[in-house]
C-alpha cells in the first residue's frame, strides 16, 4: 500500500492544497461527484494552537479540492464530552463549514453496525452511518495517547462511537490494552475510510492526546490504508513505545509492507516523547500479570493548582472511580481502569500520569 508524505511546516492553504492535490494524483484517488464525510479529530473544544484537534486549514484545503470535483461534503465527529457543534466552533472548523457551505454531521444518531472482526464484540452503535456516504475521509491529528501510545488513523475512527458509548467500551475493555486495540481495529474496519490524511504540521507528544507537548513536526501524509499510514508514522517518528493497534495489525496481517512516496520529509525528524502512562509493559497476562501491572502501572493524579473543580473528569470516568472532595477530584485506584479518559477530557490539563 502506498503512503505519500510531505514535509509541510506551515498551515498555508495554498501549500497544503498543492501537496494534497499532488498526493491524491499519486494514489489515483477518484472522487468526482461523490458524497463525502470528512471525519476530523474533534476531541474537545480547544483552539487550533492547542494541537488537540485537526487544524481547520488542513480540512479547508481538502474540502476545497473535493468541492472543485463536484463533491457534496459533510463534516462531523463525536467528541468525548461536548457537542459536535461546540467543538467545531472552538476548533475553527465551523468557520470553514460556513464559508464553504458544507454540511454538519452531528453524530447524534443510533446506528447499529454488525462486525465479525478480531475482537470478541459483534455489534457497535455508531453516531453516524458511514454507509450513507460514497466516501469517508479520515482526518486524524498527530498526537500521542495515554493508553494506545499513538492517536492516528486507526484510533481516530473511534469517533464514530457516540460520546457516552465510548465510556462504556472503555469499561468493557478495562485495563486490557490489547483488547481495546482489537476493538478500535474492528470499529475502523466497519467505518472503512477510503482515505486517511494525517495533520502533523504541528503535533503533540508526551502526555497526549490533550495535555502533552505541542511541537512542530512538519508532516502531512496520506494513504488509502490507515494501517499502512500508522506504521509509517511509527517508523518516521522513531516511536520506541508500544502502539497496540500497530502490533495487532501486523499480527493479523491487516497491514503489509507499504511503499513510501516522500516529498521532502527529512530523515531526522525528532523522535516522539512517549506518554508516562506507557512506561510499563501493556501486555502482561493472567492473574500474576494483572497484579504486577496494578502495582507498576502509573496512575492518573490531579495537579491541584491547575484544577478548577469543574467536575468534567468525574462525569467522563467510565469506572466511576472519581468524586469531588473539596472541589478537587479524588481517585479510587481500586476501581480505576487506567483508561485516562479523565486526563483526555480535562479542559485545564490538570490530570497527569
């Protein structure tokens, strides 16, 4: 499978359009007259400079190319906590939607999708039906992830699951990162995006996907296969920590060798800092493994000086392992499943590993 990567160090729209147009020709991507769903990363209501969401100029450049090809374009995702519209506004993407007269897919439906994949689960509830569109285009943001190591192409389609359902899936998978990775792969297979475009002009490493280090990366890349793209990202960013979705993709032969077309990405890209939460082995098995993991795995904690007592962490915790005490979160580590949803959704970045 072909991966096309470009050394893009600015969100200049003309430069982005030039690269994307060239890359789409390179992979012979046909889309004339298609109904298209653009599925960005709309994690939470944060401004573009926070690097928590897909940058609006990447989406704008791609949407303009699609409109020039007579496509009907919708934009949507299911954020982890807030409404799609609120996150679209704060991320700057709603301005693009209005100026280009795109449609908003609110991801507030209940669509039952069957699956026969690598996880034990055979049915998912989606907030939007990918079958309603000729093409789904996946637009992840290049970030680390406290549980999965990397938020990229495969992980981004978890956004098809409505926000409250996401917490339930975290609870069902518990601390088993391999099981959660299998779940993500199955959801991705059901969503089956025809194209994945990663926004890595500016990314986030360390304790991502919302509280890590914002850093320039200078990379935009695309592929018909998110599996191939994620493997390329692991290679170019010299990622030394576990990326469970990549490990399972290799094991299940979902991603073969990729061929790279490189338009100016240097070989010496600074390696990504790993999240503190993936310092230990994620794949310890059995009762002994679970006992060891419980002892050595880092636990979420609150930086109380940054905490405003908003209670978001309490509301999003799938294990109900948090409560407010004197307007600050108190953790029940016996119940905590180390999913780091609290860290992911904290608007102040007050939850750390």
